[in-house]
């Protein structure tokens, strides 16, 4: 069973102004497809906090680290920039595929700035913030991620 972390990035949810629904929906999708979610956090849209949490998950050798939120055009949407500061190698095809599939549903899929990359033995993947967009985007790539993660972990060649 592959372990995963879910990090919801939201000022309002982290302040308790509303309940995070996207993170738990992503968590359920992961668990329903055989992943073990070993970490779930809700943090504010602060670049340094996001960086610290991504590094914590990667240092814990969690193979799949998902962020939920902070990928849009709003001034505080800095999840892609924080992710770019952490990753060692890019994996752009994953984010490109999510955007391509999203645009078949809505042209606004092109507005997602999420990126994907690798740090040590962890794949970091940015998902949009809404329940619908985050679960749709994850469902596009989830059937294929295990192969890449197994290669990263040396389980496959």
C-alpha cells in the first residue's frame, strides 16, 4: 500500500472560518483506491508554511504528497511557487494531463497553475481547491501514478 499526505492550503479553512471539504474528499478518493493517507493538514496560504509542510512530508518519505488549493490567480494563491521551491525534478506531464482532461469539462481548467515534481522519494502534486475540481483532477491521474511512484521507490524498472 502506497502512503500519501494531503495538505489543504486555505486561509479561511485554517482559521476555522469554514470546514475543509476538499481535503477529506481527496483523502476518501485515495483510500478508496488503495492508498494509505498517513498525514492530513490544513494550513494557510503562506509560502513558507507550505514549503515547511512539503519538506516535512518528503523528509518523512511519504511517496505521494498532494496539495489541495492555492493554484489559481488570486494574489494569495502561492502553492505552485512553494512547490517549485521544494522540488528537485519536475514532472510536468502529470499537471499537463490534469489540465487537458479538465478542459474537456470546462475551459476554465486552463486557469489552474498547479505543478508536479519530485523531491527525494516523494511525488508532489498540486490540485485545485474545490471539491469537484480536486477530486476530478486526482481521478484523471491516480490510475497511472502508482507506476511512477513504484519506479521512484525502486520497486519497478
